[in-house]
């Protein structure tokens, strides 16, 4: 079972990060957290690695619906979106929201996961085929 939705772009890392933020915003997601994994590993471990950023994206109406269905779901929020370099491409990866339903076994979360997946898919599609 795949737990991600991934696209590969030829744009540089910084340009892709900006585009991802805009694409997510257009689908109602705000960015709650941004973890620069590259800088963290360099600072804490002296380890050099490719550009790697984890964005914690939240769509408040969807988060509210999920929390109404299960208060424990906060352990799986926000939606993580990774932007990272791989060779000469930049990958954008989003956790498949349906994974949350599979993990929890709560059918009440299915409609929320389906809407979140549709919005994330729309954001990713807009990156792959800019207007």
C-alpha cells in the first residue's frame, strides 16, 4: 500500500516551495509548521543532505470535522507535505489522507479523508500543470 501522493518537477527547490505554498493556500490549507530537515541535521549532527522541507498543512474546516469524529486524530494532524530534491528534480509528496482512515479504522473519517485527498490532488495537479 502506498501512503503518499508524489509528483516530480524540474523547477528548483526554492521556486517549488513557493509554488507548493500557493497551491495549498488555493485549496484552503494554511502552513502551520515548516521543518527544514536539511538545516536541522546540519546543525544537530553535522550531516549534509539534499534540500528537504516538511510543511505541516492544515485546512481548518477539515481538521474540525476530523476532530469532531475522533479527538485523538490530532496525533495525525496536520497533513504533512514534503518538498525535497532528488537528483535534478524536486519532489513534492503529500501523505495520502486515506491512510488515516486505514490506520484508525474509523469510517466516520472517510468523507473527511476523501475531501482532503481531492484538495491535495488538486494542489499537486496545479503544480504539475501550471495555469
